[in-house]
């Protein structure tokens, strides 16, 4: 089975031979790929780049089309000059991409799919990082769309899923939910558009504030009175994080906490300010025993 470094070399070879070249012919043993070629021809597109990601090999064509292949056992890409004899049987050919100077042939490539950038980001098993919340030119609408693309997840889990939004850690998860008055155990499906937008905007604001803070504190999400008390413990500046049983800074209700998601990262929330909406969740119905 080709390892990551083998694929890296293959990608580099293909990149050197094909990048910047125009496709003159495309053929495949896979009807699914040929259908895409029929609908929006590969011929005439420019090969923009070739890269490997883990065990995946990606060929990017102009016009937002990406050929994703996985070699699994025994698959391989070869590169030939026009007219050169193939080293493997024609019956093993799965994909041919020809340019004027070189032909790339995928033999026994078991997984091959066309994707757009957006489709690829959503593909199962193909991990891509979601929009980075700290990016100055972050497209917030896209970030909101990503968040809402998993209605089946609990909000607290979705916020920490790096393929949806990248950068939010466990502290921000709870703080952002509190600031938006969203219970972290609600399902993403229950979020209104303004709520989803607020979560993204608030997460971004908190994270940017943290980065730009020069005081050396890790966290400055809570900027209420206690910010001026001069306490050095950053936990004193948080709304709910690690404040289980302590009174909510807004309403005085005892903060609750519970492990959440497969990674069992604890979420903190105020049951009064962040009511459970949508599917009933027994965790959020419980009251702390003091
Ligand atoms: Zn409260």
C-alpha cells in the first residue's frame, strides 16, 4: 500500500509534469467520471496543481473541479510521453488525463471522484479544516453555512468540530454559547439563522480579542466588573467556564456542567440564560445538588 511519502512523490512528479498544462483528452473506466466529463468537459481546462493529502491524491482543474483519488492497495499513477508504451496492461487503466506533452494514467485506482471545493470540504473521511475564525478575511456567511451543515450535532460539539469551524477550543465553546444565550446541548438544527450567525460572530470576537490582548492573559472573554478587580486568575474573567455551582454573573442561577460529545469535553452553561430548546435533553433538565 502506498504510504503518504510515496504519494507525496507521485504528486510532485505529476505536478511538475502537468501543472499549467491544458487537458487535451480525458477518459476513464468509471462511468461516473465520464458523466462529469460529458456534462462539463475536462478538455480545455488547465491543470492548476497536484497535491497529496495523507493517502489522497488531488488534481485541481480550472473551473473549480477537483479529481480526488485514493490508491488503497495497488493503485498507482504513471506519467508517459505521448506514444510511449504503458508499463501496465490497458485493462488496468482507470483514468487517463492527456496534455500536449504528457499523459497521466491512473492504474487500478479504486477510489476516484470529482468534487468542487465546497463538495470536497463536506466529503466524509476527507478531513479539511473549516474556515479559520482568526482569519482576517473570514467569510462569516460561509462559516455560518458550515456550522449549519451538521444539524444533527449538538451545538457544543459542532463548535469544536474543526472540519466545520477551526480554532474554537473548549473554553470558548462554553463562553460563546453563554454570550449568545444558546444551550450547548441544543441541536444545531434548532438554531435560528441569527443565532448561528451570532455564535460565529461572537466566537470570532472573543478569539480576536484574546489574540490582540497584550496583558499576557490567556482569556479575556469576560469583560464585566471583575475585569477591573485586578485578579490575575483568568477564570475570574469567564462567564461560565469552570464555574459549576457558582452563580451566573447575569441572573444568579447556579451554573451547570456536563461532559459533552465523544471526546467528553465538559460544557458549562446557565440553565436560566441558556434554556433548552428543541429536543429534550435529560442532561439539561437536571439541577445541581448543592
Ligand atoms: Zn444566567
